[in-house]
């Protein structure tokens, strides 16, 4: 059914506030969005993105393209969409890869000796609070320990050592304060069990 309509008919109906028409547009361009999701899958894998997450970026781009496209433009809607898809995927990649998010993608060893001491990083973590680590321990010494933690707890740990506040961590991970404290308790317990 959606192939019966050309892009401009669909865009006109969207312009007339027919929200059901978005479904036609999404179905029509699903193969293209899936192709792009597969194209970028390898790049986004290191950030923990699944194919559905990558596809969602494409859906958002398609929605934006439908809203922003100008009929009098010299470009076809398809060309406009392709440019917007490439741009949005690149923006998302750069956002994930920026310095503040780098801690989510790096790995460090916790068995390494802390500079100026005879203690391993795990020994230091067992003795001190996470806030102490954020302020006094070299960042690269933390990465191996992070890898040994459960995934969600590891994310909380990485964010904390990267300078995020508890409130920012709660928002980024979409968890409440009690869950964050539970993650901190798991970190401490994990250290004691090792």
C-alpha cells in the first residue's frame, strides 16, 4: 500500500497534520533505514548500541527530514534524507566518542600497581571510597577493574571516575539514587570478594 504513494503525496499529507501518514513513510523507507543501520552497526558496537538503537537514529532522521524538507528545494526528498541520515549518524558517533564519554569505551587493568605504592588498584579500591579514587588515582589504572564488574555497575563506576556527579549518573543511566547506591555497594562487595 505504501508503495502506491510517492514521497511528495506522503509529505503533503504529513504537512496537513495527518500523523497516520508517518507510518506509511516509515514503512516505505524501512529498507533504507535498515541498510544504514547495518552499515553503521560495526562503528556503534563499541558504544553498546544494538541494531534497534541504530535503527532508531534513522527513524528520528526520517521524521526530521519529513518535517524540514522544502518542496521548492532543488533536491529530491530521497537525497535530502540520505544527507540527513549521514549527518545524524556522524553526530551521534562523535557524541559517543567525545572525551567525557571515552571512559565508557576504554578498558584498564585493576591488577596494575598504583604509582608510589606497593598496592594493586584492587587493594586501593577496597580501602578507599570511590570519590577518593576520582580525585587521587590515575585514570588508566581503573580500566581493568571496570571490566570485571557487572555491566550496569561498571557503567556507574566509569561515569563516577570520569567526573560525573551522582545526579548526572542517575540521569544518564535512567536509575534512581537508591539504585546508584546499590551499584556502589556492589562495587565495594565485588572488591571484598576478590
